[in-house]
């Protein structure tokens, strides 16, 4: 798994190489991320304490990727509106498994199960522990620094999720077919990066012409190293 | 120091051919249950799950053996780990095995069983082989990742002066060795007494062998089992022709609360010890351990509290005067509280006490006296998570043993625990 917390953090701060003032004509970067995951030979054993009692669970969808601009255009630093997002806890699973947000976003963690959950993270970008709370209740966390935050449940060790916090709004989480779409990108040349929890990430250079328009970028992620 | 008679390889629990055979038989195509339409083909497309844990604990020498386990190891000076794997043979059957080690000299197959779910839509399982413990709340969370402290509650570790392979001939023999569960001298067929460790109330470091049936929905978990050994002496191969019946019921009236009750009845004295008794004494059998436990777990916010009381009674042979007042009883109580101060660190404290029933001999001026020395323990400390799967613990533990060998001892202990 390749994580790029530095890139995420620096992306917000770096203006060098980014285009000038926001222009009216903007473009769209869209495409498809193909994730070539090797078949999972192993999965984590539920642990001694759960031996014999493990429930059949649907494993998280590791094919979801996040596509984002490494260096953000100046428009990224317009005064952001307070945002809210949500990660539900259903059937002892975080839904969605991957969430991408901007800095300052507050994420609600409702408990939609019949059991207690205890959401926590030890990630440098955001360390928190919401304690145990019952079904029907919800607690929230505001993410104030860019980076990758791994989220777990202290009671159910198999539960996990990823929250990618960006300093700008130019990112997209792929859908079930791997499609993504980043809208409102000002003309200029950008480095587009792809993150996936299970595979090494990769980057590509993309240029939005002065007149704007759609740019298509398809990427295949696999275990094989890219050729220079 | 007292001599300790090491168990012979034959006495030590080892992977049993019988268990392997049962498990293997269940896994063979066509065995156990007829193949039905829709089942995976003979070459099963199962899924393998692996996991493991490793912990290393360090503490000063335990001069008075408060922390010795039935494996004759100090639980505060222990490197232990395990590697487990589950293989889903078909949608209705999973085979699980776990190999564990303690220090450099002790490696054993702690788990080896098949889990069968007859109907996918009904949360009912049957487990066959060397199966997970049923009795009590703590047995399934004794390893570094699930235990907020380092030691084990007294009920699951503290060694009494009862043995599974030898009996005290009279009450004085019993009273004479109070507080010496780590090295109990009883006659065992030889010229003089031999020394061996006594049994705890519940032997949590070893799993029993047998069949379990369990049901679990959101509110209720119920398990009943028939196994080869007893709570204090789980075995792979039956050593006395007596089976144990064990059950546990957990009710969750709310998500914040779990109420559990456990019960067990099983023969603990092995065949050679029972047959070695004088004929009149043999008539008093079977030599069973009966136990009942109640436990509660409550949680709110960053607090988790657990309490458990276990009452155990062992029927013991009456060989000669002054007679042992059979059955011998023990009550172990535990209260544990954990508070998570920050996402990466917590504080925890546990208080334990084990009380024992009285016997009357000529020792202690003929005054009824607890048959073994009561023990108390307080352990307090904290844990710091370097990562989600790597934790450091630092605790202070103080133990008291009441009675003739009244002793008190305190330790600072540390542990590093890793799991995946």
C-alpha cells in the first residue's frame, strides 16, 4: 500500500507550478482506474478470542481508489464552506470504506448496528477516540489537517476505513466500476495521483487546455513496478 | 526452593492423533454431511485466514510463585506467541488450527477443530476437536491484545494444592502444603511423596477437546459442550473415562451490558490416581469438579468495567483420618476497570481475591482452616499503542497470600504485545 500523506499535505501548500488566477473556462479530468488485485490468498484470522465465533462478513471493497491533484490550482484556496460527511457503521462494517474530504470537514459516525461501536484512529493526521456508543447514536470528528487517517473500531477488530483529507477540492473517489471525475479544474498542467489501499500508487501529468474541456486519463494499478 | 516434578511428555498436553483424525474425517468429502446441490465441488474453493500474536513480558523473579501457571512458567516473565489459521472448506465448514509457544521449551497445538454451520441462515454452530474455552468471561481474551493488563485473573491462573494425578491422604496433608500450589507433595504410588503443580480453578492456557454447540444472535449467546477433561484439567485424551458437561449463556439486555453465566461438571482426577486409592475410598467417586460462574461487562464512553465470580467445588477422596471435608470449595472474584485516556493509551486496574473452604485436621490446633492459602492480587497500570497492533504495557502488581505461609510481594512488569 502506498500512502502519500506528504503529498496530500504539501499539495495544499504548494502553489509553484500551478496556474495563475482562476479562469472562467475549466476542465474535467475523468477516466477509469483499473485495479488489478491479486486474488486474496490470506485474510486476517479473526483472532483467538473470536475463534469459532466469527461471523461471515463481506470483506471491504479494496478496489476503490482516490484520484487527486498533487498540486492544486489557486482556486483551491478560495474560502471553503464548512462541509459534512458521513461514515456509517452497519453490519460491523464502515460504509463507505474509503472517504475523501477537504480539510475542515466534519465526519459523522452514526452507529446503525445493534451493538456498541468505538471508533478511533491513531493516525498522525488525526488521532481520536469516540468511546463506546450505542445504536442510534452518532458522534462526529472534524478533520483539520491533510493526510490519510485510518479508522478502526476498538471492539470489532475487523472494521476499518480510510479517510483521505485534502487541502483542496480536486479529488474523486472511484465508483464501483473504477470511474472517477474531477470537475472545475482550471487550465494548466497538473500531476494527477492515484491512491489505493492495496496497491502502490502512481502519478501522471495532465494538461487542461486554455479553453477547458474534458481530459481522459485511464490508469491501471497493479503490483508490477512501472517502467520508467 | 521446592522441587518441581516436571510432567513427562506423555502427561503434557500435545496434539492428539484422535483430534486430528476427527477433524480430518470431518473435512473429507462426503464425511459428516452429504454433499448437496449448490455445495462447492470436491476440490473446495475455501478461503484461508491467518493471524498471530506475540508478546514478551519482563518482571523481577517471583520468589513466592504467585504468577506461576499450570505450565510451570511465570506469566510475568514469558515470551509467548501463536499462529492460527482458518480454512473455509465449504460454506458450512471451517477448519481452524493454532500453534502456540511459551518460552523456548514449550510448543503445542492449542486449537484444532472444525466448525460446522448446518444452515447458513441460522446462527448455530457445531465445533468439534480441540475447541475454544466455554466457561467464564476471561478465557477467550487472555492474550496480549485482549488483556488490558499483563497477568491473568487468579481464577484462571493461581495454582491450588489440588492435583489431578494424586490426592492428599488426609486433612493434615492438605493443610501442611497450604500456599504451595507450585509444588505439591502427595504420595503417588512411589516410596515417598512426589512433587507436581496443583490445578487452577480454570486452566485457561489449555483448551479442552470435545464437541460444542453454540447459538448467537444479537441479544443472546448460548454454548453447550461435552469435553474430555475438566475446567481445572483440560485434556486432549480422556484420562478418566469421565466427560465434562459445560455451558455458558450471555445475555445483552442493552449494547452496553453483557451478563454471563457459566456452569461445568467434569471429572478431574485421572485414572491412575483414582485406581490407586484404597478400595473403600474408591466408592466415593466419581471425583468431579463442579463450577458456576457469573460475569458482567458494562461500558460507557471510554470506560469498560468487568466483574466475575467463579465458585468451584472438587469432590476429593476420603482416604484416612483426619478426613478431608469433601467437597473442597473455592471462590474467586475479579473486578477490572479500564479507562482510555487518549486514543493511544489507557489505564486499567484489576482486583482479585480467591477464598477457600475450611477443613479440620490436627494442624492449626484443630481449628477449621482454609484448605489452601487465600490469595489476593491488585494489578494496575496502563498501555500505550505504538500502532494499532503494537502495544506496550507497564503495570505494578501486588500479591498477598494469607495463612501459614503468609507472604506479600510486589512487582513492576512490562510487556510488549504484537498481533496481526
